[in-house]
């Protein structure tokens, strides 16, 4: 297997965490202060959680394929579909919401900043990940069981 050298940028690492935490906090503070029913707040919160998980998972799967690590097509497509559903649910929810246009834009921007942060943080963690630590955490190895 070909080994690719990756560079580590502390500045990008810091900005990624700022984007993730800042996007999530901004989105959640906006939800907390919003004049909407609790079920609407729950809807937007669930969409955020689905979006964050699916974005990070999809990025990991794409990276695995790029590095020739076996991944199943079913999981790859599941991540992609979950990501599309999260974005679609947010778009439909904001389209039908009785919010001012500036509020709709606020939620959309905070949502996509959070998704960018999740993908960037996952990428950074993967870049500095030490493959030799696999056996320490009890991961599956290629050696047959005795």
C-alpha cells in the first residue's frame, strides 16, 4: 500500500474546531432564543445532529475509499443519503417556517458552518491518527486468530 505524507497545520486544526463549536453554539443559541414551539425546536435540533453525524461519517468513508481501506457500498450510500436527507429536511423546514428571511439565513449558515467544522475536524483527527495505535484499542487486525 502506498503511504501518503500528510502535513499537519495547527492553524487549520484550531480553525476547524472553532468552526465546529462556533457553528453548533450559534445554531443552538438561536434555537434557544427562537419564538417557536418546542416540537419545532426539536425538529431543527434533530436535523443538526443527523447532519453532523452523516457529514463526518461520509467524509470518513470517502477517505477510507481514497486510502484503499475496504468499505461497503451500502454504508457509503447510507452516509450519502443521510447527509442529503439532513440538508433536505433543513431546507424544507426553513422554506415552510414562519420566520423572517434573516432568521432562515441565520439557521442555514450556522448549520452549514457546523457541517464544515465536523468534516474538517474529522479530517484533522484522521490526519494525525497513528495507525500503530490500532492494536492498543483492540481493533481488528489482518492476522488470523489462533
